[in-house]
């Protein structure tokens, strides 16, 4: 066993704006008690503050310049097509670093962990996993064991959830999503019970899903806020989540004989979603993006090639265009199609014009900032990233995908739009256990979690991690005495790494459907 075992609980989209009222209402007594002895505060997300960028960066302790991931898909500049992002080219993850030093690790349901790479222990991939048939565990035989012991184990596809949310059947929606949380907790305890683990993480995607759909009932400032439904959500959903967190912590404590720590983190926070701005249409109107709309009827999904557009999307004339937008989520990116001084001139002109855009109704800003990738990131994969990252102003989302007849500006309508809530860059961080300096008001970066976890386990974070250990949250200097061996020195059983396979066309179709069900396409 390592010096201190570590349990990480991922609360996707967790925000104090929701959790603190739930605690004060008495719905989360376990979390309330945990905070009394914990160091806790705000965890700053990546730019952009969305699932693919954030959870990829979290795993490797470094930003998108090292992961090459800012969105659910990556755009191939040579082939002019989008392909789903996956783990194949990620740097070493904290799971691999700890495992290569001898620690036994377990990971369950973490987004951006498919295909599962070999670890010294167990890994069950999360969001972006195509299906149960796609090889979603390490070791591979774990899948059959997991499903036999947990036949209700869930991969998010949300066909039922989106339908229920759109009809505002809150009770049925809560029945469904609470069952998912309980099932995730049972599966996590089952995995913990297989053997003592030095490092274990379980991730709850359901928090993000619920807040996207029911944010109007969670934000007292929302025009459709309903106090009765707010109490119902606190008691049913957040009460269920609190009980599962308590059970998982009890199971982990029982499995380890030494000192241990709990980290609870989120990839981002949440806020009210007020409107959307179509970057694709704006680039068209500005004359930067030349397309043929004749016969186009639906949104292009994965492939976006001038000579072969999938799903009826508009052919893009890349030879006559100077800029192209992408964005599968509620954030948008610009790829510049020129080189040298022309690229710089076009980028600066677009930046200036975008930052001047105002909401036609309120006059408020729609775009907070437009950043060159070099202003935000560094690393050996920076040239694979979009040239410009468009940061929306509070409450706005900016879409880079093409949508037939989409207006330049559109309001968010509850009951019609799944994303009533949208992401905010401030998430949560909690550290509790041996050596923690209790108190609130701490501030961390998401990329600091991995090196902090490794240092608490007694391992030196590798130099490619840009994050730093969160020393201020601990009473004494965090020990970091062990030198991390190279990944190739792991046990022989881990050398048959399954992560070399790309998505098959069938798996790409499944991923598209899952993201569409989640409201991302």
C-alpha cells in the first residue's frame, strides 16, 4: 500500500450555488459533515469549461496544449473532417503514473477515458464509450464480471431522460436519474470490494445532466424558478447523491488499513443559459465562410468534407473560405484557413468584430473574449488545436456547428431546449482526511488535482504535468519521495494496451447518437 490511499469522487458540473443550498436545506447531511473537516473551495476549469477539455486535462495534469483536446471531436485539417476525440494520444494519466509506481488503481465512469488504456488495476470508461460491446473496461474480462454483478449498470444515452425533461415530467425524470446514481454507487462499491485499492475514482455524470435539464428549478433568479420543485430536487436527487457518496466513502475506508484522503471535484460549475449565438452563420454573413446551401437539410455530424458532406450538410468551399467554425457543445472555435500574415490579419479582425457583438434585445455582450490558442495553451499538440477560441459572455453559448435555418441569435426556451443550464468555469474542490488543513475559501485549478493526488500518495509528479500540488490545503509539506518510473516499466500484464484502436464507423454513429441525446449535437 502507498503512503496515503486516495478516493476521488467526480461530481460532473458540481457547483456551490446548488450544493450549499441543498446542504442548508438538510438534504446532504454527509457532505455537510465532510465540509466541517475539509479544505474546500472553487476549482477553476479549463478554457473551454466543457467535458472533453476538462476531464482530459484533469487526468494528465496539463491543459489542451498537451492533450490536443478541446471538444468532443477533433478536426483533421488535411482531410477536412471531424473525428471523435479519444484517449489514444493522451500523455500519461495519473492512473498510469501511480500504477507504474506500484499503486493499485480503479477508475469508474470517467468521461474521456475510452478506449480504456492499461492500468495497474481496473478501469471502466465513461462518456464517449460507444457501447457495452466496444471494449469498455481494463482488463477486458472485467466487463462481463461488472455486468453480471451490476446488470443495471448505465452508459449515458438519455433517450428517456431528454423526453421526460422536455415534457417537464419532473417526478419521472427524478425516478430515472436517481436510479442511475444508485446503480453507479453500487457498481463503485462492488469494484472497491474486489481488492484494496490505493487510488480509486468514481464519476457521477448525472449531476451535469440534471442541471442542464432542470436548472430553472435550481436557480432562484431564474424566471421559472419553483420553490416546491426546488425542494423536491434537493430531497430526491441531491439526497440520493449524498447517501451514495457516504456509502462509497465507507466502503473505501473499510478497504484500506492506513491513512486515506477524499477529494471531491467537478469539471466546471453551472449558470442560467440565456441565449445562443451562431458563429457559423456569422462567419457566413461576414464573407469568411463560403458554402453551398442548396439541398442542405440537416446538421453534419462527423465528416465535413467539401466533396463528401455526411448527413446532408452544406459543402464548404475551403479554397475560397478564410475561416471555419466548429463546436459540438455550447462553445465554439475558429480554424483559420490562411497562413502567415494573412492568418494573423484575419484572426485579429475576427477577434475585434466578435468582441463587439451585443445582444440585440439587452445590449449586453455576447462574447467575453476571443483568444489566440497561443495565449491560452502550450505543449507539443498546440498546432492541432483551433486557431481562435471564442469565450462566451455569462449565460450565452456560442455554437460553431451548422444548423439549417438557425438564426444568428436565439433565446433559450424552457421545455423546448434541453440545456436550460449551461456551464460556468468555477467548479468545486474538497479535500478531507489525513493532514488536511480544514477551512473554506481555497481556490485550485483542475490541472492541479492530478499532481496533488500523486504527491499525497508519496509520488513525484512527472515533469509533463503543468499543474502543481495544492500545498496550501495541507498542514505539512506534501511528501513526494518516490521517483516515477517510465510507463514501459509497468507489469507485463499491462503491456497489451487496448487503446490503439480507433472508433469504427459503427461506433462513431453510436457516439453521435449519444451526444445528440445529451443535447450536444
